[in-house]
C-alpha cells in the first residue's frame, strides 16, 4: 500500500473520531449535572474514537520521526560524498604534479644521455610517457576501488621518481668515467684478454646498476649481471687470464676471479662447485665452475662482474 493511501485512511479516521467526540461532548452538555448514561452504541463509538485518535497520534509521530531521520541520513550521505570527491580531487592534483616532475626528469635524462655520446634516447621499460594507457573509469568504478587504485598508482609514481632522481645523480657523477671506460673498451676489445663471451647462457634477472635489494629490502648498487641458469650449469671464462681467487667469499659464495691483464678482471659468483685453483692459467671458454646458489642468493644463477682498472663496469658492454 502506498504512503499516500495510508495517509488518506488516517485522515478519514481522524475526521470520524472528531465527529464522534463532538457528539459525545454534545450529549454531556445537554445532560448538565445529571448523571450521564451512555448507550452501548455510544460507548463503542467513544472507545473507537479514542483508539483511532491514539493510532493517528502514534502514526503521525512515527511518520515525523521517519521523515526527520531520512533527511538527516540524506544530509550525512551528501556530506560524505563531498568529502570523497574532495579527496579524489586532491589525489588527482598530487599525481598530476608528480607526473609533471617525472616528465621534466625524463627530458633531463635524455639530454644527459645524448651529451654522453649515445646519439639516441634511452629505451626505458615503461615510464611516464604512457599516453596510450587508459586510466580508471570514474563513472563505473566503486569509490573504494578507485581510492585503492589511486594509492597504488601514487606508490608506483613515487618509486619511479626516486628511480629517475637516482639515475640522474649516477649519470651526473659518472658520465666522464663511463666515457673513458667505453673508450678504453673500444681500444682493447680486439685483444684475446678482453671479455667477449657469455659466462653461461640463461635469462638476465638483474642488470648492472641501482636496484631493489632482493634480500633484506632497500636499494643498492648491483656491480654485476645476474644470469639465471639451471643448477650445475658450466660457467666458462669469458677471456684468457690467470685465476686470482677460487673459493668462498662473503656475499659471493663460491667465487672465481680471473685477471685478464690490461686492467681487466672478471668475477663469477654463487657457484655450487669451483673447478680451478689460484694461479691456474685459463683460456677463453674454459670451464671454471658449476653454477649454484651459494652466498647471498635467492636461486641458482651466475653473478658476473667485469672490472676495468678496479672499477665495476656494465658487463653488457662486453657481451656479443
């Protein structure tokens, strides 16, 4: 039954009750001071009028409370919605500011790399120039899901900004050194004592440079290249030279180090077994060890380092 019909019925009962009460008052006035005797019909009418009045009064109070509570709830919902919209506006403005900062850093890095002589822009994995990616659909997503998605995006944006700033600092501090190293590599690349092959064939899981620490968290500078391989995979010398270390070294686990002369040294870490001894002469392709996961390691792989004049250098510069 609709609310309009209920209210119409209550008004009808109220009019009947009012008429019955008026009739009763008229009887009482006519009787004066004489005892009033009500007929059964009049008694029932008066009783029904009283009950109807009570029902109408209770219904009116209930309806008024319902209307008041509904109004209060609507106002509270409206205030909450406005707060949510304001929060989303602030989040959006913050993200836009950070994206602008990322764009500026990206342009600076590109100019720095060009200045180092590469002649091309860096090919990043992902990055701020993702115009093709569509953002959250504000018209269809639930607010809580939107808030969670925004928080995750903000976390990723913060991480990317930190990464860009770190890279910019590294490029600024080491640009001259990297140029000298590359010139030195170019001059000596043809030598048989220059690293020129892969120590083992697998999947690169961690590159040279700053990265998140896989053990213990935080960030640190990774001085080599991690190549994931099967346990027991042969690890070969990448150039001719003399073994200068063959055994356990903290962090590296079972390590083999080879001095190739002309300032070149290579290291091969986390081996399960070392197959050479210190002082042994090795040639390009000779088996030095078997891959493993000793030392600070999360799984079987080859940690491969190249050092030029004692300075860690990106091994990818020497790989075919």
